[in-house]
């Protein structure tokens, strides 16, 4: 199993546990610099946003290499 797959499996396990324990509104154990703890909902939405942003960067790099554009 690759390192990435291990991290995905661990993340899925942690999210599943958090959903059972407190749902999407459960607050994180750690706080942000302002002292607030984000909810699981906020964390998951932020991760989707970050993933989409980096996929967009990868598309731009690929397009600059081969000239093909995505859909």
C-alpha cells in the first residue's frame, strides 16, 4: 500500500469515528490561531476546496506541457 493510500485510509477512519461521536458539527480538538476550533463540516469543506484548487493547478501544468485543455 502506498503512503498516500495509507493516509486516505487513516483519514476515512478518523472521519467515520467523528461522525459517529458527534456528527458534522463536532469541533476539532485543536484550535486555529484565533483560538477557535473548526467543525468537522468546515474541515471537510476546506479539504474539498484545497483538493479542487490543486487539481486546477495540475491541469494548468499539464496544459502548458501538451497544449490540451480539459472539459
